[in-house]
């Protein structure tokens, strides 16, 4: 009897060991297949599957952040309390998902810009790799545009800053990344805002790499309806100017508060892009804004941006500006805006000082602890002369 029990226990132990060995070999195979040996030598952290399961509480629904074309994103907390966003493939067509994730890894692993979401590391122990990004706390630009409770876009200064930061990120991808990158899915949902509401471009699932002398690449149509370049839709040729068009749509959204395809007040569908362009041409841009410029100077900046947007939305890619030109123009306007507000602050300070500079009196009471006598010193400081008189 004891021999039988011992035999059963031995079989169970052997079965468990075989299972553990098989699981380990499977993870090692995934690691090799997913390019782990190469990635180990790059500055990319390799996470274990166990680490990420623990970080996301086994991908609990309470940790769910959102869903893209290729996967779901979960909030995670690592052992050192670092917040991360873990991108996990959908449970469909694993082979295609693996290809798409490998593609995204190849792109984001070489990107380094303060306005692009940073890839922190990968997990290669699953059939489709898990991507671990920095956690960007304040959600999407889309949310802040369309949620009336959000206050961050209440000022033109913040709208212009976010637009400029996004343009700088796209210019970096087009002009400074090696090789150049076309994002392929520029939209307000793919622009995230961090703790300080700094813009960060995300989601490179539809992105493509091109050679420096290459203008575009033929590809299957990907992207989001409403933001897609009409020329790309007709030809299937994705170019850097396709990103320019999509960014122009984002700026329309940022200025008007309306989605690319929206309904008018009477419930009819309307093309906000065409409506916006017509408003610019008729010098009626103020009618489509969902905010009120603070003064004439701010209105001039809005009109300048609106004119730039119109150029971005040109039906012909050749007639659109490059992202470099767009970024430079927005940066110039932002600098003017920043200088204006700095000057306003200086003028207010000078005004306040001017009103009180002639005779600013400070009364200081001192106590002689020995005699318990109280005496008062009146000090008058003449700011214009820089002299002090004590009485």
C-alpha cells in the first residue's frame, strides 16, 4: 500500500517538474523568437511575465486604461513603486499581433524625445511581447477637449503650448529620428498629457520607417476615420504630409472643441474640416471657436494658427507645409505669447511699485526685555532714490 502511495506521489512530482520545464522552455523560446538576445544588449529593460502580472494585479479591470487597434493598456505599479502602462495584445490572431508588436518595438525602441511616450521595457516570455511604457497620468487630449469638466484648455496659452509640443514631437519623428518615422495615426486620442499637462505622442502601431530620401511608402490603409489624409485614402501612399494633414485635424478639434465628424445644432451631420476652412476664408474664425480670446493680441495668434491649419489641410500633400515648418511657426507664436504675458506681468509689477514707491512705510515694534518698554521704529524707504530714513 505504501509503495502504491509512494508511486503516485512520485508520478505527481515528475508531472509537475515536466510541466515547469516545459513552461520554462516555452518562455525561453518566446524570448528567442521575440528577439530577446538582441534586445538584451540594448538599453531596454526586460521584464518577467510574473513581474507584470503582479504589477497589474493580473490585468484586473480596475487597472484598465484603454484599448487601441492592436491591444489593451493596463496601469501597473512595479516593485519600486514606478507607475507604468502595460500594452497587452488582444486575444485574436496571435501571429498577426506578434508581427504588429514586433513592428512597434522596432520603432519605439529607438525614439527618444520629451514629447514622445517613452518605452521603458518589454516582456518577451509571452507569445506576443508585452510593451511597458511610462505612465502618463492626465489622460488623452481628446478627453480634455470633449469633457466640459476639464479646465486645462480654458486658456489659449495652454492650447498653443500643447499644439507646439505635439508639433515638435512629430517634427522629431520626421526629421531627426534615424531612420525617419511616419506616425500614421495622429489624433487627439494618441496625444497624452502628463502630470504637468505636457503633451506626449503615443501609439506607434500604424507607424512606418522610411529612408531619409524616401517621400512615402505604399501600405494598407490604417488610421482613424476623420483624421485620415484624403490623398492617402485615394493612393494608399503614406507620407510625412499625411501626418501633417492629421495634425491639422487635431488643431481644428483643439480650436473648435468639435470632433472631426460631428453634428450641427439642428442635428445634421456636417464636415467640421470644410466648415473650419470656409470660416478662415471668410474671416469668420471667431464663430467656430469654443473659447473666447482674451484680447486682440490673442485673437491675432488664433488667426495665425487658423491660417496655418488651413495650409495643413490642403487636399494636395505637396502644397502642405512640412512638420518642421509647422513646428517652427507654432514655436514662434508661442514665444510671442510667452513674451506678451511676461511683459504684462512686469507692467503690473511696475504699476504696483509705482503707486507705493514714494513713501513705503514699515512699522516694526521692538521690545526691550530688560525694562519691558516698547518702542516703535518707523522706516521709510524711497525706492526711486534708493535711500532709507529711520525715525
